[in-house]
C-alpha cells in the first residue's frame, strides 16, 4: 500500500504596520530615531496584541525603529517571544525628505513622480522606491525559507508593506499608491507549494482566518479555504486618505 505524501508546508506571513506616533500624518518620519508610539499608538498596539493573542505565532520580527519595535513587543509578549530585528524591512530611506512636512513635499516635482511613477523615484540623499521593494522582498523571502510551516509576524512600515503587497499580487510598483495600509493593520499571505495567496489586506478586524486548518483537512481543502477567506479592508478603512509615508 502506497503511503500518501504529506501535504505541502504552508507558511503564514503576517505583515503589520506600526501603530501611530505623534508625527503620523503631518510629517515624513522615515528613519529618524527617537520617535515613540503616541498614547493612541500604544492603545492601538495593545489592541493589536489582543487580536493576535490566540494565533499560533512562532516568531515576531520588526524593523529596527522605535515605533515598529514597540508595536511588535505588544504582539510578542502574548506569546512569550522576544522581538527579532530585521533590517531588510526598514522604512524607505527618504534622505533629505526625512522629517519634512508632507504638505511641503507635495509641492515638489519629485512628489509627482512618487505618486505617478514611483518605480522611477529616488529620494535626494536616500534610496529609490524600486530598491526599497527589492530589499523588502528579499528579506521576506528569506524569512519564509527560514520558517517553513510557521506563522511569522513582521512589523514594518506603510511603503514597504505596500510594495510587498504589489509584488505578491502581481501589481506593478507604479500602481502601489492605490494600496492603503493603515496603522496597526494586518496584511497576511500564505506561502504554499502552489504559490502565494493573500489572506488579509489592511485588516483591522478579526484574524480567525489565520488559524491553522482543522485536523484532517487535506492540502487541497486548505488551499481552497485560503483562496476564499476574506482579504478586503474594513469599509471605514478602504477609503482612507491618510498619507502612507508616516
């Protein structure tokens, strides 16, 4: 009698945007140090941790910036984990734009490029958005390889997460400004032998779909379940006009 092959390993990658700071919205914080979560941000992070408390989280990574690390710690403490640093998911290097008001930056010619053809945008004294996407994807792919069959949380920033969503859903980087990633939101992917499926996008509601399949479910049933689970944003988030680069 032939023994059935084991089902393909599925790794769940959960991308989380950090919670808000006092600068989220009006200023382009970028990689500036010393920016902690605001009171509202700490409440967002705590609520996020509670939402993820019942998930089988195996490891939590974060960009090495205060606001991402603090958000990640709110998740990790529910699972007895220590946040691991992941440099590849760091915010884009905005160079001379760092710390400036978004209303002032919106008046520049480069802003038009960032909005209309971001793959061609390179920030003065910083990096290009195409380069940011490349190192973000490289970092995430390495994480997936290192954690087969696990549920991995990575806390990052709006633009890197938007770039990852674009990559894994086959959207050109020049269209990534159409994607909204809200503070403390969850975007989740399932990596299987059959490809990558997006399970959640900019989600601030229930995370029950990220629970492992029930015992006895075969791989085809699990894949079908993953492909039909809700991935849209909540109605009150889908039309958000907040700046992404905060």
